[in-house]
C-alpha cells in the first residue's frame, strides 16, 4: 500500500502544472521548443546495430529571474523496469560494460538552433558522474557541471535555453562482447539545474517547465507517465567549481 501511495504521489508531482515562470525540460533530440529535429518523450531502438547514436538527451531551462550566469550543475535520475540496471545502461566508471558510451556536450554552435544558447560554445570545463545503484539496484544518478572561464553570460525570463546534452551511442549492443539490456524500458528524470553567477549566488530550478522526464523503449515503470520522480539534491557549491580554475 505504501508503495502504491508513493507512486501515485510521484505521478501527481510529475504532472502538476507550474504556475510560476521558469523551469526545466528534458527531451530526446532537441529542446522543448524544437522543430528540427522535433523533441521526443520516448525513443525506441531495435537494438540491432553497434553504430550511430541511440539518442541525445537535451536538458533545457527557462530562468525564473533575469541574471548573468557562468556555471551550472545538474542531477538526472534514471530507473529501469527490471530488478537491476542492465549492463547496457552502465556508463562512465572503469569496468562498466559501456564506460565510454555516454558523453556530455555544451557546444550548440552546429545546432540545433531552436532554443537560445547561453554558453556560446565557451564552457571551459564540463564533467559528469554516473553512479549505478544510487537509489536501488535498478537505478543510477547522473550529476555534472559546466563552467565558463570568462565573464558571465546574461539570460532572461521568457526564453528557453539549452543547458547541456548527453549523447548515448550504440556501441556493444550486438555481437561478441555486447552488453545485455538494450530492449529494457528505462525512464530518466531531470531533477534540477542549478545556475551560478560570478559571485557564487545560485538559482535552483527544479520544477518542470513543460516536461522534465523522458522514456526509453516505452519506459513503462509503475505509473502512466513511466517515470517515478526521484528526490532532488542540492549539494553543489560555486567554490568547488571555481577551485578547478585555480
């Protein structure tokens, strides 16, 4: 009963409308306002080739106040439909099956161009962690950041901005040395984007502007939206990011 109530509450939180300005979006292919290519909630893949991209996750945002930013952090949580996270969805860490198959991008100079680019290709440092089993054996948490080495860039209320993209390739999907689990449904939730200005003050965006989750292979996990909503965290500091440049 407790699990049913929790899932029901999470679904309500996911689908509730946001009255205030600002918020975060997560889509495949493009930002929420995209037209070419169009943004997608769900991506399906026949899992029959090792070449090309399986999909690109686009995290975008609208600020709730006009400001100037020169760093950001983010948190994405994901969960698979099975009892454990499949090998195909294990990235980054040494020894994982597809350690190099997820990469981060903040340079939108070559498109798509449907939302504004607040970084102008100038993010000097970016990185992300991928922690398997963060909230249980079928889960993982992606947390990362980017920082401008120069002056801050202005952003305004009413505009949707590209935040970052995560590219997922198809390596080790089939054949010798392949990683099991590509067909398994997965959901991913963008829990927050934190914006920093030049003096370290931060703005936390953790409400969906349009939709802050996507699904893979249908993502049918627990409720009609396919995505349980994990708990946001807010542990980042500007000092940690700034110290990298010293």
